[in-house]
């Protein structure tokens, strides 16, 4: 997969997508809203079993207590955790559909450098072109099409953008 200014390219298709509000960066930091430049791997796939069937055999269900730690000072920084959890975190089982299907990118994962950015995912967008907090977002049908076809470890190339 390659991220281009026109979208995500994979298997001869172009999938429209959006990136972080901070554009792309080589110096990713927690909270900067940027999508990290580099060659990454898809390290995991999460899905909401109450909202969709398993998209691939290696997909893991998102359960009600599932969270993702985004507190740079915490030992579980940029790792999945369970509620209750006092440190800063993202709720993975959201009321909206953004995280019904999530591809986890190996940026700063699983051995995180504090403050270098957390929770870089491919997920559903709020609306076409809506920027993210650093993730790559796309139409739900395109995300599902991609999820059904990629194996774990698929490369994601995010080059500098013109």
C-alpha cells in the first residue's frame, strides 16, 4: 500500500482517503495531528463484532472495556489496555462508527518511545476528506475491501507529500 496525494494505492486500486490535520511528518510527536512518514507495517486488525462480521481470520474483536493508552509517561503508552484505566487513553469501542474496523499501524508500536506518537490507525472517516488526528481514514466500504485482502505485516508506505 502506498499513500499518494490522490489516495491509498493497493492491488491496482486507488482508495480515496484523508490524513492527519498536521499533514505528514518525519518528526511525529504525540498530539501533533500528523501522519508519520515512512514504511510501516499493518500490525493488527480490530473490529466490532456487534456491528459487523469478522472481516479476516486474523481480526480481533473490540470488547466493551478496550482502550488504547496515549499517555507518554505511562508504561503502557501506545498499547491496548482495559478499563478502568486512569491514564489518558482512547476508547476503542466508540458510540460512533469510526472504529468499527481498525487496522493498527506499527508506528511506535509495540515498543514505544514516549511522546513519539500513538494510535496510528487506518479507520473509517467521519465524512469524505475529513482530516484525522494523525491516522489514515477512508470510506467504510473501501476499508472493508482492504481489510478482506491484506495479510498481517502488509507494508504501508507514507512518502513525503508535495
